[in-house]
C-alpha cells in the first residue's frame, strides 16, 4: 500500500466515522422532538430544538482549498 493509498483509506474511514456520529445525533434530536411534541400543542421541528454545526448553510472552505492547492504544488516539485 502506497502512502497515498494509506492516507486515502484513513480519510475515508474518518469521514465514515464522522457521518455515523452525525446520524446518531440527528436520530437523538428527532426522538427528542417526537417526545416534546407529544406534550405540547405547538408543533416543534427537530431543527428548532438544536442546530448542529454541520448544518450551517455558509461553510467557508476557502482555507481548506488554499491548503490543498499548496500541498499539490509541493507534490509537483
């Protein structure tokens, strides 16, 4: 396995773990909303209870893109 393949595998593994973590939290939020709605007359949506950082609409990826471009330049040398 080349170093690139290794790091690709690590990145894939980390992304899967992060997504699993997010899914668990979203399920918990949904369950909380169902329970709260059973005791109130007003409908409460899961997003009204808690907004997660990964749901932010305006994610600034410019720093990440800049670092990736610098890394690619370094690799080409």
